[in-house]
């Protein structure tokens, strides 16, 4: 379990260094003055159900696993020539 946490932290740190890098000084004033969430109602209406679904799936994945297993099983059968 500790190894998983260390690996996750190591990967996230690497992604942060490679993709994000140091902040651009030109945009520094924006981050200092804007602290509000800039999502309108339509964007919130789209993202909140997805976030709830992601949280539920993370906490209780058994409700979707039979669907995934059936689909993946069908793909394996097709790839191996059995279907």
C-alpha cells in the first residue's frame, strides 16, 4: 500500500514538472487577483453529475463491473477468434 502511494506521488510530481513547469510571469497577476470558480450554470450542470458518477464508481465499483466484464469478454472473444 505504501508503495502505491509513493509511486502515485512520484508519477504526479513527474507529470507536474513535464507538463506544467514554472508559472509564466506574464499571467502571475491573474492568479493573484482571481480566486473564484469561473464556471457558469451550464458548465456546472454538465460537470457535477460526472463528478458524482466518478465518486460513486470509485467508492462502489461493483455496480458497473458486470457491464465492463461483459464488454471486455466480448472483445477478447472477438480478438481470439472465438466470436
